[in-house]
């Protein structure tokens, strides 16, 4: 099922999400499936539960176009960042038409839980690291407009 996206300045986008409890409730499993459908439908590369109106520490990553299978991270925490950073243009499904240059660490280490509650740790770099950081920001109430000084909305430059 395709879920409705919450659009900035929706209050929920600024709230801290709550930890997902185990064992996973059926409605949480359904939420994950629906978030997969929603991110694909929107041609997005990532989606966080607050963006669909749920204050849960849950994100999905969609880099299928790069041959990375669609996956979810439950209760993700970034536990290490590289010192080396890069800047890249980012957009957000919850802030349509707004794009800006965001500096982020190039490499991260993330700890999360899988569908069974098992703790998993993984390293990510490049675009995958960037998407995980962007979506993890969402579950902490942080948006890209907090990280960029100048951004474009359509053709207009906003400061």
C-alpha cells in the first residue's frame, strides 16, 4: 500500500522517533512493506517512518537501481563516521522541489536490528552512507534544510 507522505512543515518531521520494540508487531511488519511500496512509488532512495506519519526508529533504503536490494534498518544508530567528508546535492521526499549541497562523512558504521531483533553492524560508504545518514537524521527530527545554507526551490535561490 502506498502511504501518504508528510510534507514540511508537518510537526511530526521535527520529532524524535521512538525505538521499535520486539518481537515486531504485525502492524510494524506491514509498515515496513508499505514503506517499501511508498519509496519505490515516489522514486525515492530512502524513507523514514516519520515521513509517513509514524514516530518509529525505522528507515528503508532503496538503491535497487545500483543493484543493492531494498532493505530496512530498525533502530539504526550511526556509531562511527569517517573524518573525510564530501558534499553532494540532496533532496527530500518531504520537502518537494528543494535541493541543496550537504556535507556528510563519506564512510559510516551503522548498528541496527533486523526483523528478528538481531543486532547487526555494517560499514557503508558513498551514496549508501549518505542515504543512511539522511534517513537517520529524519528519525532524529533533523531535515536537510538544517544542514544547508543555500538551497534552490525551483529556480529561486533561498538563503
